[in-house]
C-alpha cells in the first residue's frame, strides 16, 4: 500500500505484539526502579531521603535489595507503626538492613505507636526476615 508516496504494509496483530514486547524489554531498565543498596537518611531535614520509617520500608518492599542497606535516622520521635516483611523484600538473607541513629545516641531517636486494637498492637513487626540490625 502507498500513501503520499510512502510505501507501507499492514502489520498482523502478532507482529504488533512482538514489537511492543521488544520495546518493553529494551526500555524497562530505563524506567524500572533500581533495587536499594547503600546508605539512606530517614528524618525531617531537607536532605533526608525518607521522611519516616514507613516511607523507607515501603521502598524496601517495593524495590527489594541489591546490596547492604543502612538507614541513618535523624534525631526525633517517629510515631508510626512499622511492618518489615521479609517475603515482600525479596531478600534471601544475603544482604543486611541496618537502622541506626545518625548521631549514635539511642535516646535521641524514638519509634512509638499507640494502639488498642488486638490485631495490630505493635510498634515494630518483623516477619520472615533476617539480617536486620537496630543500633544506637
């Protein structure tokens, strides 16, 4: 077929799907999320990577790990419920997760949560996960 002097042929549906699949496979590394590895900061400063523990854990669970991860927590009180589920992090125990006070003062970082509900009466829940360290 031709139109305005250009020749083209009609694609069959299977050819279109192969083209789309090929583009997805080629472009996916550019648009996908990288797995976490390295040091990140949790806190309210303008330079912090995450505002709270929940945001950091959400990224861990969404992206997984490609190396050891260290979260340095800025001084403050964090009122939230944190659930760190190993099955959703996709960590085979090869990599470690460390959460530590940025100023190395255990009294300067407080994680608290008040709940009266029997099923969720916890501040921190670690399930099916290993190589997690909390310090300072």
